[in-house]
């Protein structure tokens, strides 16, 4: 694994550790040996995450949003971390000391779990040389200490398991010096340790052994063939043994890398130097660099990519064209300089890279997605800054090359269910490179809206006598949520109407909101029904709302008027009126009841048939009155039919048959028109009482002022009254009627009182006069009314002799009362003594 990738992982881990506000982050670390077969269980991620505090739901849904080696490891649906194929660390990480596989896992509650797996190296590879033998030529005049680079062995293992040392067998004339290259690998240089003599021995054969650091170590060998050639006086010499140059990546072809120079003081072909790469320079190096054999100029021959290889070590040898030339060697280290040639790369870590879902009730700071922004360039060229474009309820939280997108405002799916987000990334190079990535955010529905009735109050008017099961009205509620959250059902809230459950009156379709009548309504029994209906959505938990429904039962003209006054017997009533009743005399009053209302219950009375010429009826109050006088020759009874009818559209009516009798024994009591007789009676009675009161006051005052003679007169008057009453009692059976005149009254002095007292029984003239006087007083008395309001009038000569004596007795009683009341008030003041009755 390249070091840049390692740096990114470290940055990511640091960012996640700091990421504690927006969501929970759990870090899990595991280590496994390489070479595990496919399907090997590494760990139970769900169990370990829960123990570490990861809030996993009862049905965990872990999805991998980032995997550095998706072909090697994965997480099963049950949450187990398993291998997908045999892990070969040497392929993935080459000779990197530490080899990690990183996974980022997100739960369905947007919690992040970072899994780090270290692949432990096994010493499963032995060092290997690229060829089976190495052939070199050495001049016999090579002095001790002369060095010849050898092609090194390779070992895919890392660390101590890679090549650690080389040995040469036997080590009589030559030795090895171990050197470490820039990439950490080790090579050997053959060192001439003793003077060579071609004439003594011209060929040598040795075995080079490469040994790793395993326990036990592994080995690799190659045969080294050395040919000793005749000496060439002078050898080429480089100015420096090691050269270091910098080359910009993406340099065009033939860009100069370095101009090497090796000098040889010989002349002719012995001093003519040619340059070449050593035989063990890799093919990859030969693909991007070339050397001019005559000039020693190294130029770019291929594409340099800093992000692929940023350092090259080139072994160059210079050799003259003379016989038995001894080559000179130098090392050219080419550092590839980074150029800002890579635009930032934005990767959205989500289930769908083009669509992110977030609940509308997500809280502020809730993470909806992870964003990884990378730039293959290094330094300022690879430092990227991101921002979220547009005015959206989201914000971007940056952590170096790792960012999160957080909810930064209130989401309401019913207002807006889709957002298009654009991430803008720009590096710090000069000039800077920019890139953008757009993706959609879908706001998912939550049950956050209760059903809403179109009206808070519903009212429907229906006619009574409806058919049971008849449709009444519909209520409607809308829920802007989706699916079950927006599916509305209806029900009637339990209540009582006239001590009966509301469901005995109405029913409701729970799916449509239609309300039906359970029974036939009667306006006279139930005029209004008021109840509540409930709308409930299908969310969990569900939300509800209610509305009031009022049903007004309208009246229908379904009640016939009923006669109540006068009482009917088999539809007939009999009434009597005086024969001498005048025009407008109140015969009777017809009354009827109708249980309907309004025009249906408003009644009008009329006479439909019978003796309509003699009677009329008030259409409103039903009073029946006479329209003419009845004579002596009128018939004894009359008949009319009275009808009471309502004003409904289909009018209903009731009738009564009235029989009217003319009574000869009753006097007419009514005059034409609606005269108030009671008022007349009260006025008359009040007038009489006032006159009597004034008279009493006058008599009382008079009595005080009169002298004794007057008092004697008063007492004599009372004496006469007593004598007259006594005489009247003896003569009340007389059949003759006498008038009282002034000559019949005599005044008796008080002195003669005692004498006259003895002669009372003998003086019949006085008795007769007193009787007549009383009759006269009675006749002069105003008309009185009895308790029933009937007038008591003096019959005069119209009455028969049989009733005269009875009337006289009655009149005598009234007169006695009036006279006694008046005289008793004045008698005590005059000193009168009244005779006993």
C-alpha cells in the first residue's frame, strides 16, 4: 500500500475521532494473517460494535460505504466480517512495513463504524534473483577496492521477511558490500579485495546467496561468472559517483534529465567512452528514460507520473572502446516533482451515489452522507477545499480529505421533497484545479401531519321521515403524508343523544367518510344531532383530528291538526247562547294544536258548511261570533262545521261539528264587538263604592254639626225603622204592593219615644208606610251584579205576583244592610238608643 494511501487513512481516522457532535463513530481494529482462504470469519462486527457503544437497531442494517480492498473482505448481511478470497499481503502492500485494509460501515441510523484490519506478513516467499547467473568482466589491473554493482534479489515479503543480506561463496578474491536503496530494498556490490592476474586465472565462478530475515530464513542463489581480461591502461571516470536530479512529472518527451560526463585520458578508441544502463535497470525505468550512448545525456522517453512513482534510481556505466575496458559506474537518482495535473476527485459515500435519502424529521446536525475528496497531487497541489453551493438546508463539515454533509435546517417533505446539492472542490495549486459533483437528496416522509378536515364544522339539513340507511353527508380530511402515513380512516366519536348512543342514529363508512342514517328521524322528537367525527391516519403512532357534525332535522307537514277546544264527542260539540244574543256575540272559541313547526304548524280556522250566514269565525284565534240577531221565530238550534287547516305545502286539516242551541232562559251578555264586560263591571262597582264613601263622610260631618233636634230626628228615624220592620214582618205576606210617599213618614220626637214604643203593635199605618218606604228605597237602589257578573235588576211590573214577595224580602235585606251601616256610624255620637228587633 502506498504511503499516500496510508496518510489518507490516518487523516480519515483522526477526522472520525473528532467527529462527535454530528453522530456516533466507533472504531474497530482487527489483525489477521495473510494467506487466509476465502470465507474465513474475521470478526462479528455487530457484536463488537454494540459492545463499543454502537447504536444498532433490533434489525441491524450495515452497509459498507468504503472498502479499500473490496475483493478481499466484506461484511455479510448478519454483520460478520469475512474474507472473500485468499489474502496475499505481498501483492497489496508490496514491501510496506504496515499493511491495512480499511472499511467504513454505516448503520441505518446513520452511525459510522470505521473498521481497520492489519494484514500480518508471513515469510512465505524466498528471495529470488531475476536470472540464473550473472556475468561480468573485470580487468586484471583492477585495483583492490574496485566495486561492481550486482543485480539484487527480490522478496515480496516486507520488513524483516524481505532480503536482509547477501553472501558470496567462496570469498577468496572478492567480497560483497550490502547497500540499501531509496525504496528500502538491499543490493550487493562486488568488491575486488586482491590483485588479479589474468595469466594465473582468467575465470572465476562464485555463488551469491540472498537471505531474508525469517526464522528460519529463506534463501535465494545465483551463479556469478567473472572473466578477467587484459588490462587497459586508463578507465573512464565519472565526475560524481552519485547524481540527484529533479524532473517535473508529465514532462514532455526528450526533456533533459541529466548530461553525464565520464572522462578517459586515453587516445583513440581507448579514450572513446560509451554510456549505458546497467543490465539490472528495470524495464519500467527503461520505459520512461533513455540514455544517449555517445553523449551520456539522459532524457525522458515516457510518461512520468509522480502519483505512480516519484523516485527513480538509475545505474549508469561508462566504458571505453579499447580492449579489456574497465567500466565506470555512477548512480542517478531522479526525483519526479509533482505538478498540479490532477483535479480533485469527489466520492459520495452512500448507498446510491446519485441519490441520498434523509428523513424529514432529521435533527440539526444529522449526517446524511459522507464525502471523500482526494487529489493525487501532493503538497499544496493536493490540498483541497470544499463547499456546498446554493441556499439549501444542509452544510458541509470538512476534515482534511474527509467531509460530512449535515442537516442545517428544517426539512419538510410536504413543502419540498427533493434537493439538488452540488459540491465544489478546489485545490491550492497554481493555477488551481476545480471540480464539482452534483447529487440529489430525497426527503423521505414521516408521519408528522395529522389529518386535516376541509371544514371544522359540518352541517347538513335533512327532512324528517327519512329512509333508514339514507345517505346524509360526507366529511373529508386530507393528510399530506405519504403511504400509510397519509391514509385516512374515519370514525364517529362515542357520545349520547337523548340518552341513546349516537351510533343508534348514524353510521359512517370508515374509508370514505360518508355518513348514513341508521333510523328514520322525527323532527318533533329530535330536531338536531350534533356529534364529533375522528380522522385517523395509518402511521405508527397514528395522528388524529376531529370535526363537529351537526344534522338539522327539518320539519315535514306530517302532523294533522287536533281539535282541543271545545271538547268534542265523536267530533261534535254543543254550545248554548241566549236567544236575544246580539250581533258579535261570542258563541265559542275553536282551538287546535299542530305539532309541526313554521308554516306546517300555523293554523287557520274557517267555517266550511252549515249555517254560515248566522256565524263568522276569526281565522287566527278561532272565535265564533254571531253575525245577526235571532228573533222569536228563529229555530231552536243551528249547526256549523269548523275546519282548522295548516299551511304546509300539502295542507292537513281537522274539523269539528258545532251544534248551537238558542236558550230562552238566558239573557244576552254580549254587545256587538269584543266589549270587555269585566272592565265595565269594575268601573260601575268602583263608582258605587266612591258614592257611598262620600255619602258616609257627609253624614258623619253632618251628625257632628247638627243639634240635639237633629239627633232626636235621627233616633226617631231609627225607631220608626224598627217599628216598620216589625210591622213589615207581620205583613210581608200581603199580596198588595204599596208605594212609599213622603206623607207616609212621620217624625216622632224623642220625648214621645217611650209612649210610641208601647203602641207599635197597634199602629198599622206606620207598618204599612214603612213597608212601602222600604220598597221605594229598594227600587231606587242601583243595579248590582252577582259573583258571576250577572246583573240583578228590579223586575218591576214585569215579574209575576208569585215572585214579588221573594224580591221584597231580598230588597229588604239589601236596604236593611245599607241603612244600618249608615245610621250606626252616626247613632253613637247622637246618643241614640235603638229598640230591640
